[in-house]
C-alpha cells in the first residue's frame, strides 16, 4: 500500500499534531515522485487556512488500536441503582516496578495514540523512553510502557448509557428553558466561534448535537466543575476553563466554553467507545497513579470515569466517582438517571438497512479514508471518506467546491442542516436521536438540500467541499448512528458489543486492526484500498 499522508481532514491543532506524527512515520517509505505530489497538495491547501479561530469539527480522529497491556476482560452487567456506598480504595503504588512492557511502533502510530490506548500519559512515555521530540517516531522503533496496574478503580455504576449518549428522549429536554431557570453565570455567559458570539445555551446544544452527547450531562459537569449553574460570579479561571481542560500537547489554548465542552464531550466519547472497541482498560491520573477499569462497569460510567481521570489525582477521582461525588450533582439537577432509562441503545442482532453508495450511478469516486472517528477523536470509528472525481488540474487549491453531488443512501428526511453538515434521518421522524441516521460532513452551503425535505434514495444532498470547520482537501465524510450512538464502520474487536459493518450497495468495509483511516472496501472478488491519493492505488469506486 502506498504510504503517503494527504492531510485532508484535520480540523484543529490537536489533530494536526497527531496526523503530522503519522505522516512523519509513513513518509519515510514513500518514493520521491509521490512525495513531490504530496508536498504540492499540502502547499496548495494553505489557501484554506485562516488566521482566526476555527470551529473544532474533527474528521481526522483517533481511536485505539489493539491493546498492548492486557487487563481482565470487561463484561456487561445490568445497570443497578446507585445505592451502596463505595469505599475510597487504597491508593495504588505509582512506582514503575518490574520490567516495562515493550511496544514496536507501527505505521500510522503517534505517541498520543499509543499513550491513550494504553491508559498512559504522554509525559509518562516521554520520560520512560527519554524522548525529546514526541513527533520523531519511526516504524519498528521500540518503546517502553509502564507495567500494567494491579489495582481496580471504582466499581460504582453512575449512569446508564442513554444518559451519556444523546439518545431517544434527549431531544425533548429544553436546554433554553432549563438555563433560564438557573441563577448562575451560565445565564449570561457567551463565547465566540469564528468571530460570531453565541450564548451558553447555544453552545451546549451545539456540542450535544455534534458529539451526540446528552446536554444534561454537559450541564451537570459545568455545575460540578465550576458552579456555572448556581454561582453568578465564578472565578476568572472557572469562567475561562470551566471543565479544567488543559492546554493541548500541541500548544492549543482551550480557553472558552466551546473548546472546554468539546474537549469534555470528546473525552466522554473516548471512554465510552474506547471500551466498546477494547482500547480502554486502564486509567492514569494527574499524579501518575494508574488503575484497572473495574470490569463491572458499563460504557457511560467508563466514559465519565475517563473524563474525570484526565483532570484529577487518584484520591480526588475516587471521591468524585463515588456515590457521594458527581452523581449527587446530577441527581440534584435532573433526578435519578436510571429512572425510565433505556436498557439498551443498540439491540442485539441489529441489522443495517439497505444503503446505496452516496453518489450517483455511473460516477467513479475515490475511497480516500477507511474507518475513523465519526465526530471528534473520541467517537467510534464510524466514518469513511470519499473524494469526488473532479479534474484537480483545473483547480488552484485542494479546497474547492466540487461539481459533483453527494446523494441520499436511502429514503428519509433531512433532520438537520448546519455548517458543512447534513443529517439524513432514515425513520423519517426528524429526530436524529432515534433510529438510524446518516451524517454527511463537508457539504457546501451552496446548492445544499434544505432541512425538513423528504428524500428518496439517490436524491442530491449537496456538493463536497472543505466547509464544516477546517478541512484541507475537498471530500465527503460519511458516518452512521443508531439511537444516537455512533456505529463503527467495522469493529473486529467489538466482541462484547457487536455492530453491523457498513455496507453500501454491496461494498462492505474492512478495517485494519489498530490503523485509523486504513482498510478496504470489499464487494465479492473486488477489493479497494483506502488511499488518500489518486492513481497510486486501487481506490476507484463506481456507483
């Protein structure tokens, strides 16, 4: 497979650092001719870059490859009421004892990805391996990981899955009315996104929709972390960093409500979907302590535990995830989260409805991205990418308005149209938190379908572009959800939570374990490889 990275789906500096590391690894094996093409296209994309802060909409995302440090297998148990007091456990020994575990760097690896999938901080890996430049990895390089922890964390189930995911019933919660009833800073708080000012209510609703995270959980976290719902005058730090999200590894300042909430939603999703994929088995805290994720837990609780572990020491975290911690704030605001909760979001044996390719018959597009994150680096590998067959010799930038159309893969109704985003609701009720929904991303506003329109399979949706945050190459990002939960395009490690693979007109996705954006589309004896370049691999696909 050619080893060229075309950075066409990077939407913020955090993701740019991750994929830049990937490209440094992969470019070492590329031939000179392909490198020249790559450099030309990357330079061409500079026309798309603007100096102002961009909306953080991520399609180049991270999800963990196969776990290196093996911990006890996680199994599902029924969601109990939170009743028993969970004792604060003895603080585990943080000393790195015994021989470290070795790991061989693979194509596509980044230090951040290796750290996340093994529950280790980047700083821990830098120190343990005496690395100066976190971007300077090479395929075959041996890294050392700390030995697996031996102590389990809290086993209190805090939330049902339907209260982390923006699941059926979430759409009926009135964010505006709830915030108007509060006495705290949230009533007057605003933030700027792309030089436009938004209220706190607008931002909460936007993040909930983008990441498919229940807005009540985001509001409870704002109160728990910074008192935004009850304190009219929080401190300057609490106003600027209400979630406690730190400056990113790449130096991005996460000041402001939108960046703070997107960071929190992304980490909630990372814990939730990382467990499903088998990539979350340990947690590391700000004091360096590491624990095993308790095997009794469900995805939503692991998502919450993971988020809180990113900003606290182990003793603080143990209190926060006990029955006397965060859950009391949630209950005070919204009542018992288990009352009327859905037992499951994705039923066993769920089958995907018949879907066709998302472009017109007779057209030949390019399969440019294998399974990767649906929205944000924390969500499931729900998405794949297609590039339209425009004559790129006629454009002066890799960011251009395509003359081709994305099309509806099945009958339905357009539930939402937003910046670069079109949501196709297959059950036709207009509620994107119920049933099957399809995300089209980077669809230009010019010539785009309107919200509320009913469509048949094959109807035009809109033109692929770079619209929708920052994208440095025109393409279409395509993903599925069911009952608000992101459905991976292919998940060979989801043994405990099987999901139907993505099938488009007989073309079925096959990912490569642990390698984001890589993989194949298979239809009988035909086999296409995900490749971000043109005419260098068999990635042409005809409708």
